[in-house]
C-alpha cells in the first residue's frame, strides 16, 4: 500500500497532512503509517498461514515502542540483538515466547535476562557463545533453546548486497563446521537444539541468493537428521529489499511461496526476521528548509534535519527520495540537501531538481527503517520527534528530545 499520497496539492500520511504534523509537532520529525506497517507484516503472516511459523520483526530497524506495539497487537514475534531491545519489546507488549535473540556479542547479563523471561530461541553465532550459554543456563537451572546461525557462504559475486552471508565476515558459523558444532550443542545438558538460522544480508532485490542459502540449509538439516539431531524450525533471517528508487524487490508473498514449495513434505516451522521490508516505506523524515544557499558551483538547501537524524546517505551513500510536501511552481535548481552539522559528509541527498523557498517542508522518503534508530546527538542536537499516524489521527510516539536531557547525566569536576 501507499502510505504517503498527494492530495489537494500536498503530501499526506494516511489521512493527515504532513504540513499539519509539522505545524503541531515541529521538525525534524519522523512520521510513520500504522496501516502500512500492518499491511507489510500481514504480507508475511498471510503467506505463512496454515503452517507453523513466526514473523519476528527485526527491532533494530525501528524500535519505537508505538511501532513495536502495533506489531505486537498483530501477534508478531521479534528479533532482538541486545538487552535494550529485549526490554523495549517487553515494554511494548511483545510476547517473550515469540522472541529470537540474534547477535554476535551476547553478554552473560543478556543471556540471563533472556532466559528469565523465556525467549523462544537464541541464535548462537559461535562455539564460545554456545559454551557460555550452557554455563549461564546451568546457573539458572534452565534450558536454552538454540539455533546456530550458519553462514552459508552464498556467492557475493553475482549478488553484491549479500555481504553478511560470506565466509570472510564476522557473522555465523561456517556451514562446513556446523555439523560438529551442532554435535557439541546436542551434548550440552542445558541446551536444546531446535533450529537452524541464517541471515545473508540486507536490501536483497532478488530471490536467488535466498533460495541458494535455503538449499544449503536444507542439506545441512538432512545431514543433522542422519546424526540424530532433529531440527524443528528454519529461520531464514531478514533481508528482503524495498524500493528506494527504481529497485524491483520480490514481494514477501512470492518469496515465501518459493520457500514453501521447497520445504514441502518436511516437518519444519518457518521463522523470518524482516526489518526493512516491514517499516522502510512506512516512514518519512519530515524536515524544513532553513536556508537556500547559492554558490558559484552548487545550490544548497540547508534543512533542519542532519546526518545525526538520518545517517544512511552519509554512511552508505544511500539514495533516498526527497519530495516537497507542498510542491511549488517555478524554476527548479539542482540542490544538495544538507544539514546544519559541521561536516562535509552531512548530506541527506545530492543533485535533486527541486523548486524551493526558505521555510518549505520536505519529506525524505523510505526513512522508516534504520532512520531514527541510527540517530545520534552529534553537535549536541536533540533527537527528532516520532509520530505515528493512524487513519485521520496523529500520535506523538516519541517526543522531541529536550536539550537539557542531552547533558543531564554529565557532571563538572569537583572544586
Ligand atoms: N536478522 C539479522 C540477524 C540481521 O542482522 C538483520 C539486519 C535483520 C534480521 C533484518 O534485516 P532487514 O530485513 O532489515 O534487511 N543499517 C543498514 C542495514 C543493516 C542491517 C543489519 N542486519 C541500512 O541502513 O541499510
């Protein structure tokens, strides 16, 4: 669905004009659409209907409590990578039994808390983590359900974005080593092997890499069965891409249909960990033009959002669409959209043909994933507000960060 549409010459989020949101809550502000989030989640859940499954939203993509709560109400599970994300999910009403715990650096405290609340599964990324989890679980007298995150070494040559599924990166356990590590896990008394997990990368725009990885994991599952280790669920991670510009990523429904076809006849539950594909296009970053600066070489639109609010363009040279909220007539110029931060890398977009005037509102599109969550206080800038739109209503789900809070935890040296 299209959450953001043009109506009467201006951009709306569902039934609310973005100009009204800017008026009421100020800028910069992240604006999310509840209906879009729900539709994207349902695309996964509907395609999995009739078989055991969990759709675990990757909290790292957008961890706002309001957003998590929208998903929790639909019965979503959650993929977390830290104690902090665990607490957020619980605060948002998520069910512990539907949480999978990923990440290469789980501390003993992380493990303890996750065992206490009873998460569905730990996605274990190394032998040492396995041994540590055994110790922590034994101390608590609990059993930890585990999957191993396997690194299927899917060919990056043909699929340039799948960088996390390759042998040379820090994630997962080499698929060749996996049978031995599973044997070790099965021998540890406080662990219960339940699944196989992988996540081969993010913003994938075609199915073949996912299906290559799937074939390798199925072969591993067969090998484990021959070893007497029965795998109950297969977790294929996240990674489905979205349209930022002209990408044509597969639909979740088509992806899942292809997976279901390949696991036919097996007694396997499916787990997915989508992040971006649920929330990216459910959000925009709303920002206002502070100044227009025309130099001999370049036209700059200096806006009130900056790289601390949205770092994807600066960090990944990510292209994000920018649209005026109330488009104006008149001559366009080729603008770089830059923020107030004192760095040349502080840009949100480059070379955009726009007709602008000081005070205009702009929407940076597809900003619902890896937007606010990656923001910082660089240059002592408070973080943006977040607003969740539900039909004709807009709710502030995070207030703008007050300046005094930025240094509230700091202190002067004693006299
Ligand atoms: N599961 C695991 C274990 C992950 O590491 C990730 C993302 C996901 C699930 C969710 O993947 P998604 O469905 O969102 O592709 N900050 C970067 C993206 C980093 C993704 C990290 N891992 C960006 O802004 O593009």
